[in-house]
C-alpha cells in the first residue's frame, strides 16, 4: 500500500495524478503477470518485476507492501477481466445463461488467462503455496454461495434436472469443469481437442448430465439470463471495489 509518511500524501491527489499512479500500478501488474507465467511465483522477485516494469524497486512498495499483496491485486484484476469477458460472451449467446452456456463460455474465457487457469488447477510450479491460498476450501465455498442461488433459480425454471440434489449438482459441475482441464496434459496429442472443442465437449457433458432433454422456453431463458447478469455484476462490483481501493491507496 502507499507510504503515507510524507505530508503530501495526505492531500487529495489531482485526477491526472491518480491516473498516472494507477497507470504505474497497472504496468507493475503487467510485469508481474508476465514473469510469474514465465518463471513461476517462487523464482519471480520484486527486483525482477521492477526491472520488467521499468520502475525502481522502492516504487513497488508505494503500491504494495509485499509480493503477496501484489499477487492478490493481480488475481483480482484477472478475475475482473475474465468476468467481463464471460459477461460479453453470454450476452451474445441467446442460450448463454443455461448451465451448458455458462460452462462453455467460462472455459473459453479461462483458457485466455493462463494465470487464472493456474489458480484453478492449483499449479504449484507457477504459483507455489499461493495456489492453495487462492483456491482454499473457504474461498471456494464463498464463491459458490451466489452461484447456488442462481442454480436454484434454474431448477425453479425447469432448466435443470430436479431429481438430483442441489448439493450433488454443485459437486458434478465442479468435477466436470475442473476435470476437463486436469486431464488435458495426460491425453495423447492425437486425442487432445482444441480450446473450442474442449469448451463444446464440456457444455455437451453438462447438458447430458444435468439439463432436461427438451427445448428451453424463451421466457425461462430471459429470466435465467437476467438473474445470471445480476449475480455476475454483483460479484464483479465487490472485486472491483477491492481492486480499486488497492490501486488508489
């Protein structure tokens, strides 16, 4: 976080000063992202990041006290970018807010972001111990709370099977989404699907396992789409507020 020991830092910065401050923070995050993906978290030092970003090492401490805080800000930014990508994909797809649509577009958005993929897969080589802190049981349970509410709405709209418990469906969705990514490195090249094929296969699996085998009424689709956008916007607003506070501190 910013050092507030100097009296000038207590004054309200002018808009263009805030803009330069945030632009520098974004440049540091860009550098951290590139280096972590190249060398892994443990091998990436603040010295490396400062050189890559073209700033003095001390400048990083004006934004974040530790490497862990910097990484936390980076993951928030990645989550926001992925959520915005997902939102746009679903808005362009008439059936984007169905379970199969959500998993398909989530997979495509995730595959564009190697850092978020590393978080999902607990990639120790890339993230080290931070993989566990970012994907802990408590953090995962917190993220599922809002989605469970949305899944209940899909059940009410008859867009998801109701002969399975909500608990079972959450587990199945988690297993399908994560499992498709975990198995990829083990499959011979001749059987490895493209990103688009993987997303389609995941969507088909969810459809066959959890969705009723009939046409979806347009009214139900509209209700589901509206509810999902509300859920996604709410989640994005929370992360955006946290991220913005870090940038402006």
